[in-house]
């Protein structure tokens, strides 16, 4: 998955979520990374 370059219109936002909302955001990010890098993670695990 390729991301567009960061420009003046699309800058990262600092999010300070705590509690249940923060947990949901973190788990969602982990799932997204694991899905996009599944082959690499498996290759490293099999070494």
C-alpha cells in the first residue's frame, strides 16, 4: 500500500488518545501494519 507524499494539505496529526479510544486506534494500526507486511513478518519468523 503506497501512501501519497505529505503536502501542506495532508499533514500528520498528533493524537493523544487514552483509555478505550486509544486502545482501539493502536490495535487498528497494528492490524493494518501486520496485514500490509504479512509476507515479511512470516519470512522473519521462519528464519
